């Protein structure tokens, strides 16, 4: 992924791995020749924040290595074919569409966490969904199946962390102590 939101897009696309490249700067966006690269798997429950922190540590370690070995590193040109551009996240993408399959809804929630945050409208309040997992269950899309488990177009998603307007992020069980879910979330 090249562009504005590569970590978000990797999670949202369901990629199995991502990584860090140390490259020489060029005029184009992320187009310079690569000096070092390292891949890492994307965990099934990882959010953009989780993965960002791991990639930052990898990048810090790799840049120190690259600087120490700079004279011996041979820059490898990046291919121009097969490149995927990671578009900036548009706010319109962040609203959860429960008609999508559960795996896509889960990836959207984790991919947009913590910023800008996937969200739903509950009782006139915008609630950010920050962590989730695919769960057992079926029903009409948006139907609350129990707790904070919501039916999707295929399967269901359990929300495990959320954030109400003006509040801090909380485990779903704590959010539900002060928020009554309707029978269906649209």
C-alpha cells in the first residue's frame, strides 16, 4: 500500500501481512527505491492503533540499521505495476453498513480504530465502535442479537469496545450500563 492511509487500508482489505520499507525519497508518493524491508503478520483482532505501534517500532529499528549499513545497501527499484494506492479515509466511509458481511464490518471497525472511528447512530447519539470480532448469529442486518452483538448481511459482529459522544473509550459491557440499544441499529 502506498498513500495516505496504508495501515487502515491493509486491515480493511483483510490483508494477512504488512510491513515497513526504508526507501530513498523521490518526487512521487512512496515511489523511491527500497533499501530495507520487513514484513509482519496482521493479527486477527488488531486495530490500526495496535498495528501502527508495532510498525513504528519496526520502522525505528530498521532506520537505525539502514543508517549504519547505508554504504553497503543496494537500492531496489519499486515496481510500477500492481501498486495499490491507500486513499485518504473519507468520513462517509466510517458509518457502519450492517448489510455488509460480518468479516467486512469487523475489518472496517478495526481498520478505522481509533481514528476516524467507525460509527453508528443510537438514540440520536453518534457512537464510535473501536474493537470488534466476528460472532455467531444471524438476523436482519442491524438487529441487536443480545449484548452488543449485531446481525450483519452475513453473520454477526460483537462490539467489544466503543466510545459514546464526550466519553472515553470503554469496554462494551461498560458502555451498555448507560446506553440502551434499540432492537435494530441502522
